[in-house]
């Protein structure tokens, strides 16, 4: 796709394909950080300006998420995480609920990206995460 299409303001979502892709990784890292003892930082987050940079950021986040899941204790279904909202209110969620939200959040935005891809006459990326990642054995 052209740089113009990549940055073009669109209806819905995060307003552009670029911003949507960054948002997906940002939110995954935000929720992951709610569950880890020491926040994970992506040092070059503020200099993401290309699809290659976004892919690197996404790979960084996904590697930390995968590591977290591999270390996850069996009591994750009941382990409560306290999350402080921007307005200062505190909410409590289980790790299981947070992980489910992380998955549904990404799939929700894949749907939006699929609509935009079709508008550009492109084949959308599959939201079927099992099949999409099957060949990569992940």
C-alpha cells in the first residue's frame, strides 16, 4: 500500500492504519504491564514512523507477552490485578480476564483493519489467529 494510504485519515478506529497498528501494540503492552512486576518499556516508542518500526514494536511486545504466558501460574484464573484508571479509580480484574481482553481487543481491531483493507481493494489479514499463525508454529 502507498504511504498515503498508510497514513490517510479514515472513518472509525484510530483514524489511520498506522495509528491502529501502533494502538494494538500499545494496548497489549499496557495490559501486560498491569500484570508484571517491573514495567516493560520500548525505548524507541516515540520514534515509530514506518511499517518496519511498527513490526519491530509489535514483535517486541508479543515476545514479552509470550514469555509472560509461559511463566504464568495455574492460579491465573483467580489472581487479582488492581488497575488504576487515568481518573484515579481502581478496578480489579483476574489475569484470565485481562488475557481474554487482550485477545478480543486485537481481534476487534483486525476487523476494522479488514474493512479498511477491502476499501483499498486489498485482501484482509485473517482474524483466525490459530490458522494465521499455524505455519509459524506459535
